[in-house]
C-alpha cells in the first residue's frame, strides 16, 4: 500500500497556509487564505448592470459596488430571482443567481456563471449538466455501471453530477450520501433567493484549507495536522458533517513547544516557492516569470557543455526540468497559458521523448492540464484550468519575513 503524506495547516501572520507533503516530506501543493476575502465559488444574488451585445456578455453587480463578467453564450438558462419572470434573453435590471467561477486577475473582473456547482470529495453537483458523468481517470466499468444504474432510478431532472476520482476509493453508499446532500443544498440555496435582497450572499464557499482536505486525492493524505485551535475546531466540524471517515486523520499539534512552521521549515519552503529561480540537481535551473497574459518558464543548462556531449546532456537537463516544471506548476498553482522554453535539441527522437515524458507528468496533476504543442523553436505551450489565484498573487513575500 502506498504510504500517505500529510496536510500541514498553520497560521503565519495574517495568512493561513495548507501545505501538502508527500511521505518523503517533499512539498507537493500550497494553498493560502488571507489578505483579500476569498469569493471563489460563492453564490450571490446579482443585478444585470450592463449588456454588451458585441461580445455577447453582461456585467453583473454581485456585491454592492463590485462587478463581474457574465458570458451570456456560456449561460443559456439564467436562474432568475423573480419566479414569475418569463424565460428569455437577459435585460438590464434582471436579478439572477450567480456563482464566482474565476477570481479577478489584474484589471479583469471576476467571472460569473449561472451553472451553479458544489464540489464534494466524491462528486461535483452541476446545475448545467443533467445526468451522471465520470472523471476520465476512473477506469473501472463495473463501478461506473453500478453508480449509473442506481442514479437512473432516482429520476433527478434539471441538474447532474460528475463523479470524481476519489470515488474509486469510497463505497457507493458514501457517493450517494454526497449526491443527496448536494441536491438538498441546491434546493435550500435556490429557495433563499425568494427571501433575500439583491447582492445577498446565499452560499459561502469553504476556506482553501477545507478545500485542500476535500480535494486531496484520497490516498495522498494520511494525516491532517494543525497547531491552531480555532482552525482545528473548524476542520473537525467540517469532517463530522462531510467526511466522517477522515475524522481520525485530524491531529492538534502543541505549538507552544515547536510551532509547525518551525518543525516543517515552512518559511524556507515558501520562500523557495515564491522565488523566480529554481535550481535543478544537474546544475541547471528554471526561471519562472508570471505575467498578466501568461507564465514564462525558461530552462537553462547552467554550466558549460562540450559540443561532443551536448545533445545527451541537453536531453538529460530537459527531462529533469520537465519533472520539476510539472511539480512547480501544481505547487505554485500556475494557470492559464504557460510557455516553456526548453534547451534546444536537434534530435527529433529526443524531442519526442521529452514531449511524451512531459505529457505523462502533467497528466498527474489533479487540475486539468494540457500540453498543446511544441514549436520549431522548442517552445512548449501548456494550458491549465484557472480557479483559485496563483500563490504569487495571494502572498506578499515581505509579510513572511516579518
């Protein structure tokens, strides 16, 4: 059986960090709460403020004085607050239910949707998809058939579910308990719109450290450790309601002797994660530069390579870089368009080896990550689904040094 890692949750100044370590104490993922209030996945009553026919979008005020971008083409069926509102195109002044699906980036407004979703450990509720669907990583036909058959008997209409990879490690009973829970949560949230005023927050999404517990692969986390009593109680309350099977993993560490940030050298790890330069064991290094449009990652050999051995050495460095880049993308939560400039190689066989290896490494990421192509200049384009903001946007490095 694979040895499980641990999720370490600790407070540093105004931030709460959740750090996922594997069984070798290698840092695999970092989430952060602090600074600005997290609004991702929150559900509000919003008002249509402006319609933009030229881009087939609307701007919706979802919180007093705060606007969001609402793509009309991706929202065929708005959830109107007025139950007597005749279905049809949006009009200025309409009040609708909206969920924040992407946080603001730079000068761009948050992205809003009427496709309401609730993410659980085993399933994702989706208002925009009717039926039951399965993660591509679930390869067991027997499991799919058993869940599909039982779900069909329920006869649910108007919404659907996506069964997550974690369901492979759960009982069907647990999966359907979560299905029922989210059905009832949607009914309760939908009913609230009748009684609440515009801009009301109808659903508060969990903190990112709760999401780390929920979203972590079932076989990755064996222990959940925190040295903050308030956080411990919040997690305990969450587990008792949503993930009772994991309650025994939770431990409260006595930080009065040795705080978790000291025990796990968290400051050092965070400083490395926020650094633009990442050293490789071969002596090469990565240079990671996030911009508003994309993330640029440059691979450098870092040392002199003789012409006779150049091709072999470059492949070695590139393969090592590919493994580290896949790790850093997840670690820093980089998303959107990512351009990687590998060391130039002449051999087509070596290029194919690199691309195949890199593609396999990226496929292990829990968040959808796609290797698009490699150009003639050895530039590799990657796309990674956006959700929470990347770590460098959430954390002010100077705060950690106080």
